């Protein structure tokens, strides 16, 4: 699996909920992430939906002129309201292909609050990193401490001997969009982008 993105723009893959969540801070942070990507002159790569946090990120990025790259599987077009006005809009046959196309077209991965789908996406890229398939940076944006239980679970898995200590070093948790922006700038410099 080649992990080199196709675009010359530094591209941020955002995994996040197709629902807005139970706190207004989640959607506010998603909007801020979209604006930050645009302000930095980067490209948003995401799941092409126009609902929940996905829609908030995309609309904010578009409003400020960012390039947007959306990938959605056929069966989710009606449910996630496929956002067809993106710079690039790709429809895949299934979820596996969606994740692969998103991953292959990004330089860094950011996980905002979300549900089972976001967890699936996070664990897939984390596993790929653990087994040496890529070295792209992975960031958890833990708005309102959302990802604390996930971090505790990963610590538990390590403590119980099912993952190496290094697993916790394959991703970085940030609390604010400002911290995320700084971490992404560092990642971009480190990647020579």
C-alpha cells in the first residue's frame, strides 16, 4: 500500500461523527477545524457527508476557500447526504474502499469526536501504523475530554499485554484546535511539505 498522497497540497484526513453529538462544543470545534484547514492553505480529505460534524467541517472549510476531497460509499449517499459540491467527490463501492482512498490521499489524520465509524477508522490507521504500513501522524482532538475513555482503553490494552508500550506513541492527543494547528504545522515541516 503506497502511502504517498496524490495532491501537492498538504492534506488533512478528518474522521468524525455523522451526528452533531450531545454538546455544542463538538460542532463548534469541527467548524473551527474546517476554518483552520482553509486558513493554513491545506486540503480537507473527509467522508463527503453533509451531516453532523462531517458537514460542519466541510462547510467551514469551503466557506473559506479550502480545497475539499470527499469520499463516500454508495450505500451512504442518502443517509449522509453526499456533498456533491466538493472540489473532488468520489463514490466508492464500500466502506473499506472509502477508508483506503481517504488514507491514500492525505498526509496527516485527525480524529474528532464520533461513534463506531470514527473508532473503526482510528483503529484501522493506528493498526496500519503499528505494523509499519505507514508513518503518517495521527491526532485525536479531544474536545471536552471526549477521547479520555479511548485513551484509558488503549492504556488498559497495553497494561494487559495485548499491545506494545509504543502503541501510545503512534498518535497524539490535543485538547484544542489551536494545539492541533500547531501539531499539524510541525508534522508538515517534518514531512518536508
